[in-house]
């Protein structure tokens, strides 16, 4: 988390901290009045609730949190051996949605692969015409269902893009994602080495289905299927994260 909030920008370090602060305001205070007109989610069909969570998108209500907690607790018991909805984030996993519009399935799906709950990430980041919006779908202390084998420990971030090439063309989105990741790393003490792409988690499960990342329902060999968000996207974000660190430690 940002420790102090300099409003008078004097140097690059402070400018960077100011950007972090701005991202913090948008994400965690989620007061629409603090957003610029171009960034106002309400203009894009989104309604943000008083706690900062997305309430609805284009009239589709975000899922009921109590119901989610009940269902994800049961999921956690089956998959991780602990019946809890509680998340203490120690990793961040990045995804793309493989679509072009807001992923309504992340707020309205009731099941996935014949199992409750539906799928949901903590964040969705969208860019349209150079304008970036960040939506928070779940509280950060509540487990999401976005990354098989890592839901028990990870904050999940979905970036709206058709594929890796599409996503690489959305630099404003990637830069906002980097700012969000940096905020989360600071808030939870997560090192850059614990920022992963979804496909990388699949790779770990294939190496060892019952290692640091695991799922008790895997029997035998795990076959990786995910490709998102792609190596080039992860390279871009990792480089941006290391550049941000260098900037912050300049003085
Ligand atoms: Zn994914």
C-alpha cells in the first residue's frame, strides 16, 4: 500500500507514487466521483455498490455474496480439503477472457463443469477506445473460482481480450493491470515471483498435481489446457513490474 500521498509532483518517483495512489482510489475506495469522466464505469453500463464491488453490468446483477461464500466453501472442501471461503492472498494470477465484451458469465454463472459455484474473478479490466475500466467482482478476502489449482491462494485478474495478440495491442489495459498488481503486491506482501499467468499454473499442476499448487480431484496425470494470458503478456508485465520497482527505489 502507498504510505504517503504526495499531491505536488516533484520528481519521477513521486509521479509514479501519485499514479499508484490514483489507482488505489479507483480500486479500493471505488468512489465514482474520484474517477475521471472518461473512466466512469456508470457510463459503460456498470453500477458500483457502496463497498466498491460491481453491483450490476448492463442490468445483470452481480452474484449474491452469501450464496457465493456458501458454494465456494463447499468447492474448497472438495478441491483443497478445507471448507472455507476465506482467502489470504499469497499469489496473483492473470487471465484473458477470450471475448470482446464484459464477461457476464463472471457475475451470473451458477455452475461450471456441473459444479457450483459459477466462475468469478476478483477483478475484470476492460479497455475500449483507449479508455480503461477496472471492476471488482469479489472482495479480496473471498476465494474466487478462476484458476484450477490456485483459487485457495490467488487473487485473480481477468483482462478482456480475444487472445494474446489482441491483449498485447491493449497497452493502456496492460499498464493499468500492472498498477493494480503493484498495489496488490504492496498490500499483501506478495513478491513478483508469485505473479503468474494462468497457463503457468496449469504447467505447475502438470509437473506435480499435489505441490504448491494442487487440487485433490486430480487423479493421475494432469493435462494442461490453458494458454492465457501468454508468455509475451507475462514478459511485458514482469518487465513493467521490475521497471516500477527500479523507479520506486531510485531515491
Ligand atoms: Zn484463465
